[in-house]
């Protein structure tokens, strides 16, 4: 027994009464987001640097997971990764073979995937000082990121996003998730990555539709945070619509920076409040994505529709000057988005627009009161707590008129 501990007899009477002791500490997160090309060229040291950014003296073990779509589009990738680790073998070790996983949303729907990933991490003896590195689209990053976050209560996770959406939005953030019980992103964590490496070479091999999809997220952040960026998008729309490398790289970088600023400076990185400003245009988008079958609308395509609809709604609500909605519509159309889907007019058994259920879903996901971001100007988001059904109906009619 500890000699200094008081005996029962000497305890003060208040020792046994109720007490509340507030535990409080802050944890700082900092992770590099690298923009580069040819990250697996042995002379490119970004990956080496992030792996060695702590404990530079030791040899670092890395389990690598690759999106099957990426491996197929870039048949030399596996060899390049092996050569990279071989060239820097003194400092880093590729543990076993890189694991190829089926990419796209199906991986997040696969109920077996997370246990399979945990088994692989265990077989490779990945510990809390070694790494799970994922190369792929947002879906693969979400799934591997989730497995890495729960394995040993969290191992270091490095992301190589390979889509425009991954590089300009999801990959630089702090979330991961898989779908469960048929519900999107039902299970996941907030877990900042160890590092993010955005390699432009992956974008070159992406199908055009995927390239376009990620651009709607850049339009979104320009509208809520940076009017100058929106004007830049307008001025460069023809080159962007041709997917030219230089403007597309700038679009990705600027959009990623704005997303990062929102997470770091927005005051709610782990989304405990009711607002999700980065989800401008998303209440419609999430619902439309679910209503259309067989991935007819991708996330980015649905977001483009949601952005345009909420721009016109913002005009009807007296928040955005008339005519600015047309600028938004023109930009998105010029980028190649089709701002219409017949599901917008679907009504439920009670005769209500089915898409309006998206508002209830949004509120339910966040908890608390309904909070929707609208526009008070180009580059200026504003939060509202009520959405008027009549104006939504009028906004849908406006989209149909402008087909
Ligand atoms: N965690 C977050 O904060 C966050 C935010 C937004 C979206 N997301 C998630 O991201 C997912 C969507 O991600 P996405 O749009 O990147 O698409 P995706 O991951 O579904 O990939 C789309 C397709 O492209 C292929 N692909 C990926 N990169 C390629 C490349 N370079 N070359 C050739 N093919 C390639 C994939 O194999 C797949 O078939 C959704 O599940 C969404 O929920 C997550
Ligand atoms: Zn989105």
C-alpha cells in the first residue's frame, strides 16, 4: 500500500460526495499535403520525406493498397513502386506485395472488405509506427482509411488520391467511411491522415467523365468561399472543358486549399455542429444519387445539379442577386455537366416531391436543426435553417427551362 495514501478514517467527509472533474486537453493535428508529379520516380523524395518525417533514423515499414482501376490504367505502377522502395531500401520497406482492391463504390458496399483489410494489416504486422498507404479513388481511400483508423486503434495512413474529386476534395480531408445496412457512409471515423500526396500523373489516366465529376466540387468551394476563384474558373472554362493539364492542376490545388482552410479554420473539423458548409448543393445531390439507379448519376454530376438548383433558390430567397444563378448555370454547362435529371420531378404517394426527403435525411445525419448553405453572393456562403418547398419546385422548373 502507498504509505502516503490517507486511511479511510482520515478522509475528509466531502470525499464521498458527488463531484465533477472536467478532463480537458487539446491535440494538434498537422499533416503535409503534397502536390507533385511522378511521385514514384526514385529521384522524387516527397514520399520518402513524409515516411521519415518522424523517427528519421529507423527503417519504415509500409503496406500498400492499390485501386484496381488505377492498376489497370497504369500497368507499370506496381513495378515503379517496387523500384522506388528498392532505391530507398535503406530507409523504407514495402511489406510483401502491394494489394490490389476493386475500386469504386462497390468496395464500400462490400461487407467483407473491412475484415479482409484488417487481416492483411495483421498478417503484414503493421504496428502504430508503420504505414497503410492507399492509392486510389475516394472510395478506396475511404475504405482503407477506415481500416487503418480502427486497426490497433489507428495506424499511420498515407493517401494518394487518384481522381480529381479525391485530390481536390475528399482526399485532403479528415473523414473515412464505408456503407452499411444499405446506408451511405454509415460507419466511419474522423481520422486525419499522416500525409496526402496528390500526384498529377494519376489524373492523366482518368476517364474524362471522372475528370469532370471532380470539377463540380471546385465550383462549389469557389461559390461559398472564393469569388476570385469562381471568376478564374469562368475565364478558363474552355481549357478546363478540354481537361488541359495546367489549368486542371490549378483547379485541383486551389480547391484543395479552400477545403483545407475550411477544415483547419472553420472551427468544426470533426463536424460536431449542425452545419456542413462544404456540403453546399449536396442535400439535393445525395438524394438524387440514391434515387438514380446503377450509378446513372455520379456524385459529382449530382452535385452539379444541386449547386445550380441552390443557386436559383438563393435568388428566389432574395439572397443572391438575379442573374448570378445564370453565371453558375453557364459555368457548369460549359464544363460539360447536364443540369437535369428526370428524378427531380418524381413525387411520392402523398404527391410531394421525392427530392425534398433529402432535407430530412440531411437533418437526420447531422442531428440538431436543419442547416443548409446557400449563396449570399458569388464566393459567399450563408446558412439558413428553413427551406421553402415552393421555391424548390420553382428552382426545379427553372432547371428544366434552361435545359
Ligand atoms: N471522406 C470524405 O471526406 C469524402 C468526401 C467526398 C466523397 N467521398 C467518397 O468518395 C467516393 C467517390 O470517389 P471518386 O469520385 O474518387 O470515385 P471512385 O473512388 O468511386 O472511383 C471511380 C472509378 O475510377 C477508378 N479510378 C480511380 N482513379 C483512377 C485513375 N487514376 N485512372 C483510372 N481509373 C481510376 C476507380 O477504380 C473507380 O472505378 C464516394 O464513396 C464518396 O462517398 C469521401
Ligand atoms: Zn461532394
